[in-house]
C-alpha cells in the first residue's frame, strides 16, 4: 500500500485541536462532520487524513478514548457501570459492556475485579454486623 502523502495528513495543530475536542466531549455524541468542521475540512477528506495521520478511523479512535476513560473511572471512582457508561458517551451500560468485552476480552465488572476493585454496589452495602451495631 503506498504511503500517504504529507498533504493528505492532518497538520499538528489540527490533530491537537481534534484530540482536545474529543477528550473534552466524550460524554456527548461526536459526529465526524463536527470534527471535520473544527479543522475546516469535509467529512470525507477529514476521515482519510485522520486515518493517514493516526493510523485508525475517527470512529475507532473515539471508541478507544471512551474505553480508556471508562477503565480509568472503574479504577479511580466508586461509580457504577451505568454512570460510567453515561460519563464516557455510551448510550447505556449494555453498550459499554458489549464494546468493552469486544476490546478487552472480559466484561467491565470482571476487569474491574481483576484490577482489585469491586463493583460499587458491593462496596455501597455495609456488612450486616455494622448495620446491627448502629441499631443497638
């Protein structure tokens, strides 16, 4: 496959603008046309230049950024998977689970446990002995 010419690649300022925008708006829908508009390109040309510059499609890049944020939130917060899904731009928890399993080979809950983190629901309920001690 021939190497893409420099003119078909995004300029460094364009890449920076796109990356900052994607990271700032992961919880929202991010249409390719809006990314293209940020750097003054048509959606088709932008998609080709993005792939030539970063080695992946804009859609795949956005998905990977969402999954990376989900992994960070699973490790760094006690939020449940449904809240994490919404914060990362997935329409619901099953969508996050499907995409996560496809990328990582395990469910988000299993991955979280393997990293030494229990799901939020398991941590939110105190042991019964604590509840009985508080009532006494």
